[in-house]
């Protein structure tokens, strides 16, 4: 972006993942000035991970052409579970060994500046609410479809993070009370066990092992069975793969309908890797929602793909820092 | 209440139901000064119904010993579905023939004063939030268990009524995506189809007709099979009745867990006729929630019975009128 167009103040966002850290600087209208990605090296422990986060942040500022002093706020989005008000990771499944880490204050110390802390899926949703597919609405919910199913709900500018930091975990709604699939271990029937990329691959694996005829069979043998491959084979006409994608859209619609009968937002968004499937998958979700929801929300609730791609996390974390600064004074 | 203890201003609440209208005056601390019940006579149409609502309101004021001029606000809680901002009933299943009725403004005209309008289950939840089992929390959800399952969510003083007046309809979350029971007609797998009093009787009927041995069988023949009877027979040791009550508690817990992973409130409340079952039923719900929710909300979320009984509706409607007056300035 040309310097003339940039609109201060500027905010830095950090999107922490189990594999990679993405960081960038955005201006006051959420436009990215820089974007840097570094490996998390999560297995090397939180000290190395925090060092990598700080390094990604510094590089993002350097790449933006700004000085540290020009950054008005820093936001961090992190996988959970967590205690948000305390800024502590509790027992995060994607960051093994990072238990009970005071991540917010440790990072603030490394950077020499306060850090606004959020759940990663909430941060991504907040990014879409601020400058993405939810920018013209008051209330939205967003699912991030990947290995798991993240969720963020924004209601009139407020992130629904809950009284115990477990709000907006809609991937863990129970959609099958009787005979539900087990995932995570010990938990049954949750949306994530049916409609995440991981669940899709598992459901395909079970069908192949049960002897269903499919062009996916050789991929299972070679270890190359992925959600993307299933989607590709479905589009190429493989009946099992096509059915699995249709069922995934149905399960996602079930989750959306429950949200529409609870929060009743203006818009339900889908982001994350699986939306690469394209418009037909979205249409299938929409068609199922229309059949299952009450008539008024069925007719009026917009169902869309997210717009910020994998930048949503750091843009939203930066936007959250901006929001915290604004509401603090 | 003695006149000395009454604390002005005073508010009038009206709780409209398919069978009866309940109205009462409360003081500024939500304490009822009067309570009047009249038949709705819904089948005689909205003109008669509105006349009965106005009559109940007038009698409630008279019984309170106050003059109309001392009433600072009037609130109405009504069954849906509805357009809340417009004050219109759309196509309410419990009030056949009341379609597209501008109920709020028609009642305001009859009473000569503005009316604050809410969904009945939201109003009941707001009553509990104001002066009942939720009075010491910031965020709560309440299920009203009866013929159907009503729900109200209050988050930091705001009723989650949604962008299309379909928020907090958590009895219509989908808890069984595959092979779900049908109810209402054309809709499948909703909580209400499993855990309402109606659903309990239907599940018992099916089990008896399928030949299960039970002390309930004669009640089915005589037409006297009710949720209360099933509960009584379960307590008396009938295995089918006991199992049905346990399953009902499980289904309610499934719904609560999905809410806890979405709103993550301080407390989940249960009100309505079915809580007459008593403490063991509540304990069964709690035990299931503890097994199914994430550890932190499982440990910290309070699960309780509501405290205001059948007065919750008019107290909450009056409280909503008070809230609207306060937030208006």
C-alpha cells in the first residue's frame, strides 16, 4: 500500500497456530501493510515458541516500513483451551507442553508492550466482522473449517467468549445425541466429529475399509487420503466421495441451524481450508439450512464464505487490539 | 406486601399463553403486588383475546391497590413466532387465527399506554435474571419445560432475541442429525422432539405400543398418560417410566452442553411444569452435563431450577418494561 493511502494508527496482529505463526501490521481500516510467516516449533516448548512469535512480530513491523513506536496496539490469537481474562493457556491440544502458560504476559514482556489476547477462531471471526464478509452486519457467526472446527460469534461488536472462556466453541455442539461419533476421545456426537477435514478423512477411511467401491481406495493405501482429494474425486464423479461431501455440507447446516435458533445472527460465515471446495459446497450447505431452519431465519440469514483467507487471524487479532484500545478509552 | 415496603416505580406484566393470561403488578425490586389469571379464549380470535388481556391487566392494577397513573411501564410476553421490533405476531402455533396481528400496538391502544413486547420464554428468563435464580449472574440461559421447550438467553443484561426475532429458540437446536424424530411436522431431530412433556408422552406411547411391560399401559388405554404420571411411575419403580425420565434428562443435558459451548453462561436454569419432578431429575441433568461438557464449563457452570414458578412470565414482562424504560433514558 502506498504511504499516502495508509491510515494511522497501526496495529500488529499475531496468529499463533500449532504449525505456523502468522503476523502482520494493519492500518486503521484493517488493510495489511505486511505479512510474515514463521514455524511455531511448538514441540520445542513455549520458550522457543514465544521467541518465534516475537521474531515474527518484529519482522512484520520491519516489513511494514513502520517503527515499533508507531504500533498503537498488539493482538494475539491463540488456539485453546485458555483462560482469557487471565491470559493463560490451560491445556492446548495443538501446543503440547504449553500447559498453564501465561502466554499473554510472557509475550508482552518480550515485546515490551501490552498484548490483547483472544482465541484464534474468535480473532479470525473478528477480522471478518471488522473488514471482511461481516463488515456490514451487526451480528455474525463464523466457522473455520480445518483439522478441527473453530467458531467465533460477534454480537453487536462483542465477541461471545463466554463466562469461562468457552463461548463460541460451536464445533463442539452436540449434533448426534444417540450413537454419536467419538471425538475428541471421551466426547460423543460433536459437530467436529462429523464435519471437520479430519472427520471427513476418517469417514472416508471407514467406508473404504467397509468395502465401498471408490476411486479413493488407492489413496488410502498410499497414505495420501486428504479432504482435498475427497473433494476432487467427488467432483470427478466418484459416488462415495460425492456423498461424503454432501453429508459434510448437511452436518455443517445442522450446526448452523442450531446457531440460527440460538444467536440468530445476520450472517453465518465459513472460512478455513475446506472452503477451497468452492461455490457448489456452499450452495449445498445453504440448501440444507433452508430446509431445516424456521422460515424467517431460513429466508433472511445470509450464508457466505469468509473473505480474508488465512490473513483473517492476524487481521482479527490486530482488530481486537484496536477494539480493546478504543473501548478502554 | 405492606405499603411501607413497596418500592416505586411500579410495573405491570402480562404473560399471554395459549390457554390463560396471567397478569400482575410488581414493584421496582420485582416483588409482585398482585396476580390475576383469566382464560385467553384464543379460539374466539384476537379481538376477544386482546379484550381479555386488557381486562386481566386492569384487574391486576385494581388488585394491587394502585391507580393506573402509578404504573410506570407495561410489558407483554407472548408466544411466537413474531417480529419483535415490529410488535407483530406472525403465525403463532398456540394462537391459531392470530396471524399477522400487531399485538403490541393493539394492546397499547386498549390500555392507553405503550407496551414493551417480548417473546414469552425470553420474558420468563428475564424475570429469573432480574429477581430469580439468575439475579446474581451476568449471563444465563433458561429452558422452560412444558408442552414445548422455551428458551431465553440473557447476556450482560441483554436478551439474545436475534436479528430476526428467532434468538434463544434453543428448544429447536438439532440434537439428532441422523434419524431424528419429526416435530414440529417437517422438522427433524430438534431438542423439543425429545425432551418436552409432549415428547415424553409420545416416547412412552411408542414404547407401550411396541409391547414394553410397564405400569403405564392402562393409562394409555384410558387416555390419562401424562408427563407427571410417567414421572410418578418412574419414582414408584416402573423400569420403562424411570428409563424415559433418565433419557429426558440426558437429552436436556445434550442441549445444555451445546449452549455451554456457544454462549458459555454462568448458569443454566430449568423452569416450567416438568421441574415439579424434583431434585433427582436435576441431579441427573447435572451428572450428564458434567460428563459431556469441556472440563472448565463442566466444573464451573451452575445448573439450577428456576425460582419464580409460573409468575416468571409476568414478572419478567414487567421487568422488561422497566429495562426498556431505563435504557431509553
